[in-house]
């Protein structure tokens, strides 16, 4: 079972994920993102809270990348928070944790503090683009 709980905050919007993010649930995540990101009150910041996320496969990674691209196209930002070990490994193996800032909690992600990677993508930098000198 997968669920996305969406809550608005003053700084942006939090998507709290629960369950397994895989091929089937990535569709649910995208539908939830579309409902928030295509409305008149589009947030400039979305935090994906992974506290209750038990699993994430390549389809889930693809879903996160789509949200990142949607936000980037409108000068928005995506941050990931409270990533459990197994999901953190997937983010590290794919390099997504070097593109999208990962924070210890949703609150720190909303406030911009703690744990953002040193080489996180600057606004407008394409996903997968590497820094000079790498």
C-alpha cells in the first residue's frame, strides 16, 4: 500500500510518502504532484518526506526526477527529507542525492538548513549535469 499525504506550509508544500514507491505507486506520486504543481497556487518549494517510505525502485526515482524537472522549469526547488537507509542507498547509487538536496527532517528542508550536499544543483542546472573539473 502506498500513500501520499500533501500538506501546505508557509515555505512550500510537503509530500509525505508512505509505503513502497515503485512502478504502480510512481503514477500516484505523479498525479499528486500534478494536482499541486499545475494549480493556481503553485509552491516554489516541494519537500518529499520519506520518513515512512519503505522502498524505492527506478520507477520511484523517475517519479522524483519528473517532479524535480517540473519545479525547475518554473524556478522552483525540490528537497528530499528523512530518507531511510535502504532508500538513501538508491539515491546514492543513482547520484540523485548529489542533484537534489537531502535533509535530515522535513522541517529543516522547508527552512533550507542542514545536510544539503555541497555540489547540489544550482537553480536551472540540468539533472545529470556535472560540475566543472569532474
